[in-house]
C-alpha cells in the first residue's frame, strides 16, 4: 500500500509540475502477458497472465514530442510444479546390472518409493517507466502516440515448497514438510509501445494501446485501455 500511495503522489507531483504546459494524467486497466522462458518444457516462474492497473502523467516538450512517467502494479502470477524423484533415479544402469547381468533391471531393483514434492510460485513485477513519446495528429479528435523508454521493475517472488514423503519422519518438527522463501529483485529493461488518444470531450480521452517490456529475463506484453484527462 505504501508503494502504491508513494507512486500516486509521484505521478500527481509530475503532473502538477507540468501545469504551466498542456499535458495529461491517465489511469488504465491492462492485462500483463508475461513469458519468462522454460526448462525441459516446464515454464519458469512468472510465466502467465495477470490483471494490472497503471497511473501515468505526460507532458509535451514540443507540439509533437514529450515525456511520460508510468507506474504499473499487476496482480500475482502463480505457477505450480510437481516433479517425481525416485531414490535410485541417478544411479547408472551399468552399476546396477553388475550385481547380476543376466537379471532384468526390474528384478534387481525392488519397488522403490518416490519422493514427491510440489513447488508453488507467486510472482509480481511492479514497474516504473520513464519514456519519451512522439505524437501524430490524425484528426482533431484522434492522435497516435509512439513511446520508447526504460522500465524499472521490482520483482517480488514467493517460493513455497511442500514435501510428500512415502514414510513418516519423526523429526518433522525439526525438518518441516513445507517452507516458504521470499525474494525481492530489481531489474531494468527497454520499453516500447503505441497507443491511440481518442477525444471524447475537450479534456477527456479514451486511450487504448499496447506496450512491450523486456524485464527479469523475459517479456511482458501489456495491452491496456484507459481514460486520460488533458488540460
């Protein structure tokens, strides 16, 4: 909550500093489509979709060019993995068959228990973006805006690991069956986007658009629609 309030004050302060010029403030609802790659066909944490909201303030420097500050906070993206780990999974077959090469492997090995564990990951990437924009007037009520800049991301990740052991362990109080790890990382990357500014009145605009960010080893595609107040 402190982060949201602080960012709101920063956006409003940016807008107030631009009151001597024409500019805009905007709020939008977007969908973060995040792709972080995969390992052996398994998606890495953070891959998924999330709803997000943005606060923006922009001010022109010339009739066609200007700068914008954006704060976006998405909901959490959750991922689940349940690998299977066999006791003798890593033993080479040549070692096992030396016990008696004439016997099949399933005869040499007894029915082995499997240690199952599950990993639940939640990730949220809050972004602050500083961008420059170019504005192209199409009609008096429609303008296209092209943006490019740098995104600063705060990556919050919680990793919850749970174990399902085939035999009871009396030391469960010392070695718990589940535990959580929370990490916070910071990342920077490029941002590019395009949006339309459609005038409803002299001051109110509808702003649909899409932005792409490269952060935390992956890509975030952010289609959005919002309302802007222009003065």
